[in-house]
C-alpha cells in the first residue's frame, strides 16, 4: 500500500448481544494419537453438522491453534438459547460425543491423554467493537457481515457507544 492510499477499514455488522464460544482440546500425550485424533475429528464433524443446518444458530467460526498441543475454535452464535439447544439435543452429534465421554469417565477409562475445555461469553450490545484494516471478513465480521468503519465510528470508543437506529 502506498503512503497516500487509505487503508480499507471495516467493522463487524453485529447488532445486539453477541454470543462467543471458545472450545478446544489440549494434547496431553502426543504418543496417544488414537485418543486425541478422534477428538479433533469430532469437533470437525460437529462444525459440519452445524454448517448443514444454519437454523441451529452457529453464525460462523474460526479454527485456531495456541501451541503445538492446543487447538480451539472460536464460534459466534445467534443466541445462548440456540447454543444450549444444540448442546443438549439428542439428535445432534455433540450430545452423543459427551455421552460417550461421560460413560468412559464413569468406567474409569479416561486416561488424561486429551484435555477438553470451553468458555462461553454473552456480550451485551455496547460491550464489543471491531476493526479490520485491509482484511477480508474475519471472525465476528465473517459471522455477521461487514460495514464501512465510518458507519460505526472512527474510534473504538465511538464503536462501543454505537446503538442501532
């Protein structure tokens, strides 16, 4: 980009409350491939299941790694109710995967080869903002769409203060 060319700056088009789920796994024992590979594939299967049925509420996701041991997904959901409904639906793969894990745990068959974790954040309107400079839609913007930055404000404080008309 030349010095005179202005960067293309956008912000996420999210409105109202934003629900963010961070969910992942940590490989505790690299040699236990037969234990951690199925966990990774299970997450991919759940994401594919959610992609096939957008009415379940997943707006978008980003696959990330924190280290050679830790892999996670940032997920953006329409609402916490839709997230809960997916997690508890007997028809969905997540429910079956947790039933298997819980059964193995009760039987003493969980050996600690893989760590699992998740964090859920329900972020009220006015408590999030975003900026993307010379970026394709990413993260929240990929999940909710993009707007020119000026529509929400040039500064983070302006964007945090934004309320829909």
